[in-house]
């Protein structure tokens, strides 16, 4: 009778380390809890959505009056203002998806060498957040209107107060 000797070689520990990742993922973007604009009403997450996909805003009498006071005179038949899409999230994902995948692969190796899954996911989230924020200054976006340029004193879309850019964050999703 042959005696079988089971030698683990650390595989149980490796499997345990990798199981820390089970069901966890990293999400990056502007989340519902990002706060509001200066007016205290407009959610920053809504501003992010409108910029990502574009939006047609109905012109109300109050808006028409406000725009008139700052020197923007709309024709009487103008009923909407179009804000073009400025897809900062899509551009960041397109530009960085391979890099994020490579980082994730390297982080698995680090987990196998003792890093916690939580630490690895934090590193990946921090990288994604920074890459998304970087797109604000180097992305290719529809230009601001002349009226917006005059008001902001800048032609760079998406950058005014910095609130939207600073609201980009990440979170680790469990399960």
C-alpha cells in the first residue's frame, strides 16, 4: 500500500487571500452623496450626468431674466438651451482601461504576497479617481459657448469652481 502525503505548499493561504476579493469591486465617479452646487439645490451628481451625456434645459422666464441681466439676450422663440455632452467618465475609461486592468493584475500578485484585498482595492480606486480628474484638464470636449467663456474668463469646459472635479471619488463595492 502506497502512503499518500499531502503537502499544501501554502495553497490554502493563497486561496484564502484571493477569497478576500470575492464579490468586491471598485467604482469610481461622482456619486449621489457628492453634495450640491453653491445654490444648495442642484446635486453635483446631476451636474456630472448632464455633462457626461448632454442635456436640453428649458428656458423659464426667470432664467431668461437672469441671462438678460448678465448680458445674454435670448430670442423670444428660444425655448431650450443645449448643453453638449462632455463625457469625462467615458474618456477616462477609454484612455485608462488597459492601465487599470494591468494595475489590477499587479495588485493580485501583491495580495498573494501579503497585501490585504482592501489595500489593493484602495490603490486601484485612487488610481481611477486620479485618472478621471486628470481628464478634466486634458480631455477633448465640446467648447464652451462665447457667453460662458465671457462669464468664466476661461474657454476650458468642465472647469469653473472645481466642485465637479473635486467630487470625483471611488468606493469599494462589496457583493
